[in-house]
C-alpha cells in the first residue's frame, strides 16, 4: 500500500452497449467518469476498468490479486456473473479487499452474498430530487462534504432496504416523493470493508457530480486494506506459562 491504492472499477457495461440514451450520458461507459476522477486523486496508484465481457468477466486472478479496492456497478446482467467469480470476489473481500457497491449493485450476487439478506428495496424512476444528509459527520467517508448535498434528478430508492444493520451509517437520503433511504452504509466482512453507496443510474449523469465522486474517493480510502499483518487461527499454544488442571 505504500505505493498507493490500486483500484478496479467493475462495470457491467451492458446498458451502454444496448441503449443510445445511456451512451449519450456515458459515452465511455458508467465506469469511465469514476476512473477519470480517481486517477487524479492523491494516494491512488492505479485505476483499472473491468467489464462483464472482458476475459473471465474482468475478474482474473491477476486483477483480483492486484486490487486493493473494487467498485461494483451492475444492473441488468447480475445473473450473468458466474457463481465461481462471485465466490472469488467474496474470498478476496474476506482477505481484506475493499468493496464499494454502487446503486443497482444492491441486487448483485456479490452484495447479496456478503449481506446474507434479500437486499431488495422500493424504487421509482421519475427523475425526482434526492437530498443526501450526512448522519455521521466525523466518519472518514464524509470528510470534506457539506452537511447535505442534492441531486436534482434521480431514481428513487426507498425503505425498507432489506440489509443487515450497517456497522456504520454515513448517509440518509430524502426524496421529493417522500421516501427516505439508508444511502451510505458500512460493514466489515472478514478482513474486508464494504460500503454501499446509493447514487448512480444509467440515464442520469450522477457519476459526474463532484460530491458523488468525492464520496467514492473517500470510500476508496476508507475501504483500503488496513490492520494487522497476520492473524493466527486454529488450535494454538498458550503465550504464557499456564497452570493446567491436573
Ligand atoms: Zn437505477
């Protein structure tokens, strides 16, 4: 890590290829503006974009071994990600790789696997306003943000969001239609850290928004592997001279 954080942006990349309306918003794909932003930030060593139609779905051993933090955006092709690849990403998270799940990634196989719950929610696509409130202002993911920020036109996600209680909750969204949503949630899984961040939809230019990009960057830093070097598990000799029962 001393040389910086190696990021992989996993982007499903299907909407962009099928729909002109999506290409107009994201001509280089949904992952591109995120990658372009992260590349310019301090502490980022490399940013690689992986897509579903790449070799081994963009999840080769080499890519996984050389990723400190992965972001995940998927929607219409969740089922196409092979169970074997889900298992491999899951294993890397347990080993310490950070995972940032974006927007419709809430229903991806990897997120559902990590959460162990249904992960479903309410939704509505009429382009209404979203106001994201920071509810944990001292959290590293909130660093440098205003106390709230707004996205003028978004898809609504509403409670109840079927997730386990987050270890830390950083954002709550309010929508013009009246719903609220836990839109920035942190969990620990094994050695890895997982962050779910709600904004982002293929027909709205959400991933060009400065605050949204700033949150993703903060989350990448937060989710970077950290902590002790080695953990010993299994049957273990005592560290002290213990008087055992005769
Ligand atoms: Zn969406």
